């Protein structure tokens, strides 16, 4: 309680300063560097999130699904499938997908641009100043650039930042079938030439307005019949299958002897959202091969005793 009182006093007297971060690396599955703030700062992050999130969430478009109440990956997958049905007229014509990804998104967010965006919707300069102290408490290779992946507030700031792109796509580019999850976004259309014209428009907007770049190796334009990779699944007109890299990682963990029931339940929960009957049977077979003999040996030793 004394720490909360001190924090309240520092905020009331404008003496609050954000502390340092503790850095560590994870593989999720690719290597990521996480920066964790102190407990004192995380308490403030939570308080800010509870007030800021509902205030800015009403300004977001419907088809933004990352880190929002009532949204998430499964809702995004279902919405993506329903869009494809409409564009293809129930698979009676070709549906094209323009898939894009931002290069080093969190590490490239401009503090100055983010604050300017927040000022447009938050008239209280004291709140903006507090947000600036949190935003400015971290930077990547260049001062004034980047948000830490470990902060709860970074989720809100990321959506506020990318909402600028959402509004551009809806009101300037006039994309009707557009969906975004974090820094991954897709535009669907039956007109491939129109989608091709969108690419330079998107690149220009991201560069000039948000100081971001499209990832050159994660930009593609293809038909649904050839498979569209989005949110860990490869989507086809009448089904979706798990991404090959995710499938291999599952089997690798099981074969490595990681008999974690919670992890297995997580895998089965993920697999329930697609056409994965064969994979589920394979996981069960591999798990029995790896742990079955040790389980039988344990039972026989127990009976002898």
C-alpha cells in the first residue's frame, strides 16, 4: 500500500518517471526480445490500459482483431472465411488475396508520430505527457523509435498506430474486404489489377505517414484455390490446413519427449479449428511411440513391487 501511495503522489505532483526494463529472449517460435518493466510501472500500465482502451477502441474499425475484447484469432479466421465466400460468390468466381506484413513493426514505431496521433483524440495535455513518458521510456537502435513487446500499453498503442492504416484502407483506398490482425493484413477482391494498384499506395502511405515499410518477403498476391497463408493457417476455398512450420514444430516437441498434458491440450484446441483429423491421429501415434513403452515399464515395475 505504501508503494501505491508513493506512486499516486508522484503522479499527482508530476514527478513520475518510468523505470528501466529487464530484457530476456524467447522463441515464439522465432526469437523475440521481451522487455519487462518493474512492478511499479506495470501497475501504472494496467491503470492506463483500463481507461485508455475503451476510449480508443470505439474509434477502431470492425475488422481489426488483435488485442481487442470480443475479437481474437478465431474470430478473425471466421471473418476471413466469410469474406472469401462473398468475394467468390460462394466459389463461383476467382477470389484474389493481397497479403501484407509490416517489417519489424514494434521496433519501427515512431514515438513522435504516435504522440501526434494520440493528441488528436486526447485533449488533456497532462495525460498526453504521461503517455509520452511511457512511450519514451524505451527505444530500439534509434532514440525515438520502437515500443517494448512486454508492455500492456504497447498493445493499445500498436492498434492506435495501425488504425491510421485501417482508416486509409477504408476511406481513401476504399477496400471493402479488408481485415487486419496486428501487423498482418489482407485485402480480398475478384479484381487482380485493382489489387496490384493498391500495393504502391499502401507503401507510400506507410512510409510517409507512419514511417513503416512492407516486408518484401511476406507480400504476395494469389488466389484462394492456391492457398492463402493467414494467422497460422493456409486457407483454401472449402477448407483450411495448419501451416507446415507449425505442424513440424508440434511433432518435434512431442518427439523430444516433452510429455506436457497442458501443451497437448493446447495443440488439440488449436487443431480443432481446421481440417486436421490426420494431424491429430499422427500426434496421438507419435505420443504413444515416445511415452508408451516407458509407461508400460512403469506399470510392470509397480506390479512387481
